[in-house]
């Protein structure tokens, strides 16, 4: 793509979408980011150059935003009150999702990507027998209305490990394209997980927990020590468990230590990322991020 696209992101984290555009070699103009975490803002400033960084987007007037071609938001999962459901777009206060939809309706980007955890589909269920929860029902019914504005909108559960990087991480992706259709990206072979081990750090740590590592297979690479009782041990030599925001959760078995910041970032698809915050904050930011490789695969299709 030769055209320079104008990009805006909300709930930006450490800007996986901008990383994806850079890795794809697509020219872009980073119009705005938004983030309420002060440490994530430090990482954004050190690695990217958005024209504007907003804080709480529910206090922003989206009419004043510069026009954008691509909009990406990893909005948090928040419950919808009965009043909020009835009021629809008029009830934005306290719920970031309405603000994200407001951006789409007012700025009409050519493409948008929204991302959330798999649990969003089942959040706020009335009954166990319900297929989906009330939160997802509100979200999807709202987004389907964008069809009237010319958007093709689709959603799908995508797993990081199906797009090259060996991390089992399922996320809901909602993608919209203005005046055109699109296909979901084809899956690609998973890299060897050994390539994601930081071999420069060989410092072994003493195991000081009640849980035991005796049942972990000897050729395991990364495991989640917070969930030893149900970690997927049979595949731990091929794929990492889902990264979490907890800084001391991922364990590197070959070197008997906690995973490094580099390993966290690599398992999320980040390259050449400058760390300007503490190790605990860096790991938290990586655990909260979208996977760059998945976003890249989507962008490669829709752009």
C-alpha cells in the first residue's frame, strides 16, 4: 500500500497496531493515542510519535478529532446497565464501548478493529444455558447497526498461536470495513518456541513456592506458575500459555527463572521495543497488549 493512512487508537496500551503497521512496511500518520495508565503513556512516548495522546476518552468530544482511515481500540469489558441499553448511543458515560462506537460513527474510518478477551462473549449471562451474555448481545447488536452506514462488520475468535507466534491466546476481534467486504486472514505455521527464549539471561532462581515443578515435562519451555494445576503441560514444549498482566507468572523452564521482559514482548510479536519503565510494568503492559502478529495478519487482509 503506497498511500499514507491516518491512524487513531484508543485504549492504546503499547500500540500493537502501530507496531503491526511498521512491521508490514505500511506508511502511516499516527494521529492520536489514548491511555489512562501513566506508565503505558511513557512507553508510547518512547516508542511512537502520535500527534496527540488523550486520557479518559469518555470525556473527549469526538467531533473535534482529526479524520482517520484506520481506528483500533482494545476496549475494556464493562457491564451494560438496563438504562444504558435503552438509551443506546445517548448513554456513553462510564462505558468506553459507546465512546469507541461514537468515534466510528463520527469519523467514519475506512477500517476499524476492536479487540477484547474471549470472556466478553459470556459476560453478564442471565442463565447458564444462554449462548452469550448480555454484554456481548448489546455490543454485537449495536455494531450490526453500522451496516446501515456502509460497513461490513464481522467478528471471530483468533488465537495468537495460529499466526506464527507460539502463545496460546484467544481474543475476540471485531473488524469493520467501509464500502467493501473482507476475509479473515489464513492461519500460518507456528514458530519454534525455543526461538523465543532469551538465552542472554541464564541466571537461575530458587523455587520458593508451595507448588512443585516435578510434574512439568523436562522439555517444557514456558509455563504459568500461577496456574500449575491446570497448565497445558502436554504442549508446554511447543507453545506458551496466555500471557497475563501479572509480572511474576510466566516461568522459563530451561533456565529455571521468570521470563524476561524481552521474552514477554517477543511472545506478543513486538520487535525493537524500547523499555523505559520497570520490569514489572513492562511485563504488565505486554500482558495487556494485543498480539502484534494477529493485528498484522488482519491488516494484511483488510488493507
